[in-house]
């Protein structure tokens, strides 16, 4: 069997969806990935769209202002708690705003209730 004949047979098996890519690979002595590449090249295997596990909440002007005022002055964890955001969201927003925290705030940082008026 030539490579072209083999690939045609693989494409047909993938199209029928009676066997998994792993099972087809075992029949032909190929990996699942190789079977997937052959099927994708023929247009019969498509990647599933990845589900967005997190939908970003837009930033309000007040939140952005709070990050501008407080980033680098208070602990990021406290600022995140106050704004109802994750620590990574705060760090990412600060980065996009061009802010840099020169040093981590000391343990005497302001309590969360004194940071931002909501």
C-alpha cells in the first residue's frame, strides 16, 4: 500500500467516525497526532473551539483610577480585594497603564478599607 493509499484509507476511517484517532493509529502503526494531521490536511478533522473559561469584566474609570493611585503603595492583594478583582487582573491592568511598582509595600501598608472610596 502506498502512502497516498494509506492516507486515503485513514481519511475515510476518520470521516466515518467509527473508531477513535488512537484506534486508527494503532491499525496503521501511527500516532494519534499523525492521524490527526492527515485528517486535518484532508479537511475531515477540525480542532474544537476552545471554551473561554474566564470572561473578562470591563474596567470602570474609577477602578482604573484606583489602580493608578494605589499600585505600588499598597499590597496588590489588598487592592484586588477592595476592587473585587484577582491579583493578576490588578497586575495586568497596572502593566497596561504603564505603572511600575518599584518595591513591594511594607507590612505596614494601608488596610483595605482605607485604600479606595467606592
